C-alpha cells in the first residue's frame, strides 16, 4: 500500500506541472493572437487615416488662423494666389528632427512657395526651435503654433506630413518627406 500511495503522490505533482506547462503554452498563443489582432487593427487604422488625408487631394484647402512666433495670427487665405507648403511637425518627433535640415536646404533653394510649418509646440518652444535648427532669416517660412482643430481639418495623424496647395488654393499633394529630393518632388508641380 505504501508503494501505490507514493505513486499517487508523485503522479499529482507531475500532472500539476504538465497542466501548468500546457496553460503557459496556451497563454503564449493567445497573447500572440491578441498582439496580431492589435497590429491588424492598427494597420487598418493607419490605412484609413492615410485614405482620409489622400481624399483631400483635389479639394479646396480648409482655411485656418494660427499664431506665429510673434503672436500674430496668420491665415491660409492670406496666401491666396501663391503656392503653399504646409508642414505638420512636432519638434520632439525624431523623423521631424531628421527632416529639418532638408527643409532648411529646400527653403534656401526655393523662394517660389510659402512654407507654413505648423508645429504642435508652444510659441516659446518654436522660438527655441528656430534658433536651434537655424531657421532664422527665411522670408518664405512662417512657424505657427498648431491647434488640435487644424490637425483634424487636414486629417493629420502623424508628423512630418506635407500638404502642397496650388495658387488656386487646391490641395495637390499630401505626403511624407525626409530628404531635399523628396520635398522637391512633392512641390515640383507648384514651384515650376
């Protein structure tokens, strides 16, 4: 009897271990499925947002009024009859930080387009940014403090996002750029 009792006592802990291992394996598969579902949902969301932004192409650019670094309100309608490049930006965004030197080079090569850099930063942060990235002295650059409404009007979900507006106020292109060549390609139809 002692022998059968000891076999039963050994069997129970082994079964518990086996069940715990199986439970862990199942949990891993469930977590992977949940992550996969989240990734699919995120991809659909990003795809949907990209479609929203692209659906603006060929439409009248929504007007807005935002404050510049001097506290003066700047509106898009002030630039009627001129091509405009809207650059939606965040100074803490690493992709934006990589893009700024290319934008500065673009500004030095192209004065045929007004550039409105719409930043989700405060006036003080924008002043610091201008100095830090040497954006001083460009007559066709206006750095504006964004509101959530402007990002919503243009369906902006990430930065940097570029919106190219022609002389008639129609959105011609929307895209992302990090190099001078990419910025030039985005704006070529309105600057030539």
